[in-house]
């Protein structure tokens, strides 16, 4: 059995080596990173697989060690590769960190993407709610119901309520039994955590949100997939409306201040 594993690893390494091209662009590290990404995308490098040694990679790419290390470091930072001392560098087994970094960067550089992300949630979490209605176990239902109970107890604690709100949606995604959906919902919810906490500061936002979460759970408990989807859509449309209301009121205040200042002069 060990011989078979060794032969498979050797064959895989040869396949990778045969597809590496000598780099020619000015940004050598960028081209190295792109080639590694292409090898992962094509399946020549698989999740968990170790890369050849630095010496081999430098030779195959026709590049210096500093350029190679810069490329590997960049891919490690965004979560594509895992670099461990004494173990070498391998392809990450979980792409969730990579996806999270991409969305996090867009959220930082493109402020309007907050609203776009809220809109994406409507489609994703509608599917999650429908799937949960069809696939949730008794243990899932008990966990979600317990979170709802805790949300009721935290109705006067906005920060705690927001944390439980996040846990509710992730628990529901897990009950959908779709691993990719779980990753996407968890990632988007984490990116929106601060925004949604601000939205809950609006008058009556917390009790309304609690009522909406209850309606979602009731539909899931009845195993009514379409009702669960509609309840989730209604909740997220309300959240989007509250976000627009929160950002709009803040913008109005900013506009009012200069006018007040001019009058006082």
C-alpha cells in the first residue's frame, strides 16, 4: 500500500512539473502565483497536496528564490496555500478563507458592495431556509429553537442579539446540509456583522427582527420549504430596507450639519 501511495505522489509531481513554464514577465512573482492558481484550478494540484521543494520550483520556473518566496507568501496570506515550518507548502484543503479574503477586500474598497451583498443574501439564504425545511433533523430544530429563546432574552441587548442573529442564520445554513452554502452564508454574514448591528439600532428593529426569525423557524418546523423561503425573503428584504433607512438618515444628518453651520455664521 505505501508503494502505491508513493507511486501516485511521484506521478502527480511529474504531471505538475510538466505543466510549469519558465517565467518571462517583469512581475515574476505574479506570474508564478498565477501559474500555481492555474494548476490548482485544472486539478493538477489538489487540496492538501504538497508543492515540490523550493529548489525544484526555482529550477522549473527559471526564477530566483526571492521571487518564488514572494509568490508563495502572497498565496499563503489569502489562504490558497498553507506554509508550515518543517512541513513545506501545500494547497489549502479549505477554500473558504480565500473566498472570505476576496469579499473582505471588496467590502473595504467598494462601499456600495454592502448593499449588493445584502441582496445576494436574499437568494442564498432563501435556498438555505427551503433546504433546512426539507432536511433539518430534530437536533437541528432544537438548536435553532434554543437560539430563538436566547434572542428573546436578549431583546434589550442589541450586541448580544446581533451575535445570536448571526448564530441563527449559520445554524439554519448547517441544517440545509449543503457544505458550499454553509461556507457562503457564514462568510457573508461575518462580513456584514458590523453593518447588521447598526441596522438593529433603528426603532423597533430588534422586535421586528425577532418576529421575522420566528416566522422562518415556524415554517422550517412544519417542513414547509416554500413558506420557509418566503419567510426568509421577507426578513432579508426588511433587513435591506432597514439598512437603506439607516444609511439614508446618516447621510441626511451629514448634509444638515453644514447648513446649520452656515446659519450660525
